[in-house]
C-alpha cells in the first residue's frame, strides 16, 4: 500500500494500492488498444472531447484545488491558480487537432507533402511539486495529437491525477485513452520507460533521474522529453527598480516553498546596489505568511516530506552566512522558514546545487560581463530573470544567458501559449505552446507521382 500524507499535519490522507509491473503492462495494453480509435476521430471530434474535458475540470476546480492543497501542502490560493492553468491548457490544446499543417514540396516527377501523425502510446512521468499542473502540460498536447497516454504520478502526490482519470472518463474521453498508474519509480516507472509498446516518455523531475530515463529509453530508441532541474539566476542591476525587484524576488524563490525547478534561487545583485536591495528584501521576506495551506492568507506552505526538509536543512552548514530568516509554525508539519544566505561565493554548494526548498543565495557581481559569467557558470539552464531600466542591456544579457525561459523585470515566465524547457542539463524538448505538439507527433513524408 502507498500511504499518502498531508505535509501540513503529517497525518494520513489516504492509502491506495501500489501498482506493480503487471498492472503497468495492463495499462499500456489498454492504451495500445484504444489508441487507433482515438487517432481515427475527426479533428473536430477530438477537439470537442478536449473542450468537454476542460469544462468538466472547471466544474470541479474547487474540489481539485482542495485535493492539491492538502496532498501537496500548497496554499489554497496557489492551488486554485494552478487548477485554472490546467483548464487553460486543455482549452488551448482543444484547438490543436485542427491546427497541424503539413508542407507541400515541389520535386521532380510529382508532388511531395508532409503530414504529422501521433506516436501511439505515450508514457508520462510527473513530479510531486506541481502534480496536476505539470501533468496537464503533457496530457493536453499528447491527447490533442491523437495519442493514448499512461500517466505515472509521484507516489507522494497521486490524488489529483487519480481524480483526473475519473473526470476524463465522465467527460467522454474513451475508455483506455487515459490511464493512471500509481507505483514506485524503481518498478512501475522503470517498466514504463523500457516497455516496447510505449513510443515516447515525457518526464519532469531531477536531472539525476533524467539521466537514468534517457539511458533506459535508449535500447528501444524511445522518444524522450526531459524537463529537469534548475539553478536559475535572478540578476538585479544597480539601475533597476530595486524596490520592485526586491518585492518580486521572494515569490520567485519561496513560491511552493521553493520546490520549483524554475526557482530563481541565485539572486545576483550589482555591488553598488546590494545594501539597498538587502534592506528592501528583508522587509518582504520577514512578512511572508507561512502556515496552514487551507488558510486563505497563507503565502507559503510546508515542504513535501520530512526527508525533503532534512535535505534542505543540509545547506545551512555554515558555509554561507544566514542574512535573513523568516518564520514558520512549530509542531506537526514539514515546516521550513524562508531563508536568505548572503553574501555567498558563486562556488559554494548552496550556490551550485539545486536546493529545492525555501533558501535563496545572494551573490554580488561587478558589471554586465561578470553577471553573465556567474549566471552561466552552472550545469543547468532552465529559467531566469533580469532587472534593469536599460532596455538594450536587458536584451544583451537575455541573448547571452544560457537558459530556455527568461523574463525581464518580472519573476514569471511560464505561459500556456509559450514554449517551456531548458538548456544544458536542465533537459531537452519543449512543453506548452505550439512547440509541444511537435514532441507528440512524427513527421511523415509522402510522394505522389504525377508522371
């Protein structure tokens, strides 16, 4: 059995049977059997089915948000926002079945053209930090492209995925097109990656596990999309609106208790502005309300587990001084206060490893070239922010940074309509936007002889 706990109370939320390899094989078989009929639907019929699913999700948004808040420990307001984005993803991709366009190519002796076709059965492996949100980034384009899916959610946070499977069926998605299997990554996840009838794996998680998935997929030449870890920079130049930058910086790190691959956890501040920035930052960090996820005033909830809290605590080892420390509840719950380390050497462990918790490091820099050098000195390349009033500088730095998703004078950069993914060891492939559809289809070239 899998015991699912509430991170805010440490109490048991529910217990569910753990799937094994045979149950995973059965789910793949159902998906393979259902895939041809789902693919054969007219684009309009598939679009209507996804639109109906979006409507069903909207009717249950409060139920799903409450499940997510309790299971993942995220503030209820954040959970509602995530569910709205889930609905937006299915609405966006409900228009996709009628959008894919091929090419016509003039060649000797006839006409050539291309079409995009679904892969068949797609395996989706999702993390515990944004359970249904990240699943929707994979589910919606995969289904829109005509694939059947097998979703393996994290064992810590399976509740919204299981409810989604029920809602998809109730909304009219044909039986076997959506399959959710909850089990350990070492057994069920491994089998999903290795299964010969699974054409593609879309994975979000740590870089370490991503390496293992890429290797395990190689024997079957399985298509793979990897969205992995990050250590993203938040670059604040002296000419920026420091008050605005300092007000936004905490949300970029402490949102979801820092359990976010996009977290701008390296705050790079130009030396001449660092004192003023730190004063502004301290006021904001100390005012963050950490507590009960179901309280509407809560801004940050607990970490996901005792193990995660222990891992995050290991970064408070004296290597870098604690400059700012917020508050957190005492008693049951995996609580950890928002914390800022400063000043931090760029080579310190806390500045190089993904913490995945509410710890930010402040790193001073001298000039534009120094900021770019420090920001790029990492194996990761997922996201980042640039704060400056100089538009030309902002564009120069944006082009120089080695990362896939950037924002200027903002701490957010994820939109349903725009591509999301990383450079370097933050993964490959893109989710969201029209680019995601390419990852769930194959291009077929057809020659029509006219001679």
